[in-house]
C-alpha cells in the first residue's frame, strides 16, 4: 500500500506541475502581454518536459523529518515512519522517472500525443553572445579612453579645478589601464577571463578581510554599532557587484 501511495502521489504531483505551468502560460498570454512570463513561450511539449525535470525534495524531506517522534502525552506520533517512507519514496521515484523518461526517443504512453525526449529541443548557444559582449565592451572601452583623454586635458588646463598634474596623470593612467585590458583582452579571451577572475577573487578576499577587521574593531569597542553598520553596508554593495559577475 505504501508503494501504491508513492506512485499515486507522484502521478498527482506531475498533473499538478503540468497544470500549474500550463495555467501560468495562459495567464501570461492573456493578461501579461506587455511583460510576459517565461512560461508564455513554452510549447506544450516543453511544459511536459519541465514537469518531469522539476525534481527536488529537500524541503519535503526536511518537513517530514521535523515531525516529532512522540506526542505531548509521551505516545508515539501516529504513522510518522509511514510519512517518512512516502516522502522519501516520492523523491526517489521522481528522480528515477526523470532519469529514465527524459532521454527516451519514443512518445510516452500519456493522453497527450506528444513526444517527451530532449532530442530536438533547441538549446541556446551562448558563445556568440559572449563574443558580442566582448566586442561591445572593447568598443565601449575605446570610446571611454578617448573621453578620458579629453577630460584629462580639460582638467589640466582648468584654472578652477587646480589639480596637481602628477595626481591627475596617475589616476588617469590607472583608469585607462583597466580599460585597455578590455581592448587587449578582446583578442585573447582566455587570458582576459583569467585576469578578470583573479582580480575578482582578490577583491572579494580583500572585502572579506575588511569585514572581519570591522567586526574585530567593534568587539574591541573602537567603533560604534552605527559605524559598523555603515561600513558593512558599503562592503555589502561592493561584494554584491563582484559576486553578480561571477
């Protein structure tokens, strides 16, 4: 009976997943024409594939394992082990069905006369997008360098700014050097990516070291809690920018 329950619950889960995705597609096409959901572009075949592919189970298993062993009166919780068995069985059965069904080259014996294989599903190639992105970054860097040269010349001749020429040249060289790496890296994509990842890792490591020192200073009562929150907020913003590009 427990094995039968596992199969019935899994079948109901598949129907619920398919129905939910199909409903989201209809809602997107009907009421969200200006900003459609991702489901709006799904074909019925892709919705069926997504129903089988969406296998998880961590929350389900964590929830069923959180059921107490005993009730408040000391008696055993009724059917606890049966619930754990059913939850675990549904998770494992969904994984097994996904592994077996998705690669099949034949139609499934379902009411919908649609083949379910992954064969024939177009997967977008991101290589061209990366090349376009590198080309655009290099072109933008060239324009930015030209703009910086003009700005440097304008600041050097400005009487109001009164900026030391050595400081101006140092800052300009640093910014232009970073931009030139984008242009040079357009020809050597692997080297540019390696340098960019290494720089990002070093910056993240430095930010985390700073965060630890801020907590240390707070523990020694050398800075207030308000100062700590302000400094941590600034670090969070910088770290979010770095992590977003990983």
